[in-house]
C-alpha cells in the first residue's frame, strides 16, 4: 500500500524552474521524465544531494518536496503532499519551458473527465 499512488506513473516532458536549497534561493530548469501523484523523476543540469528541499509551481500552486534518490540520467522527488487531479493532469503534458502557462487552475475534474483528457494527450 505504501507505493499505491506511485504505481500509476505517467510520462511527462514538462519543463519548469525548480527552486532548491535550504532557503530555496537557488534554481535551475529541469525536465520531468515521469510523474505520479506522490513524486516525479527529472533531469537537470545540477545533481542535488539526497534530502535537498525543492519547490516548483504548477499554474498558481506551489509544490514542495525533497530529492529522494539518484538514478541513471536524473533524480527523483517525493512531494510533501499528493498532487491534485488538476496538477497531475497538467504535469502529464509535454511543454517547453517557454510555454508554461501562468493562469489560475481549473476546478477539479471527475475521474472520467481525466481519462478523456489523458486519452487526448497520449
């Protein structure tokens, strides 16, 4: 049960600015490789120590987490709280850094709406 939310991973190529460090003052552009409700894997120009606090934005929401492991070609983040359905839907897309929208999020969607949205993306 511990990895139940992690079991459903989706590919992603979302690029965003990741803030990191004790005061979250440092930043770099990363690209997600996959995402689940509880975490993600990514590639970026800086290899961070395990346990480093991180933060990024999905629309107008901040997502906090910690680096939990290194793997071939990247690292993984565990989120402090599970992503909402809307956040997860947004991060399952393929967008370049220059195209990240800053608009407020839409209301949460039903599971059926999410399935239709996922099918249209994939």
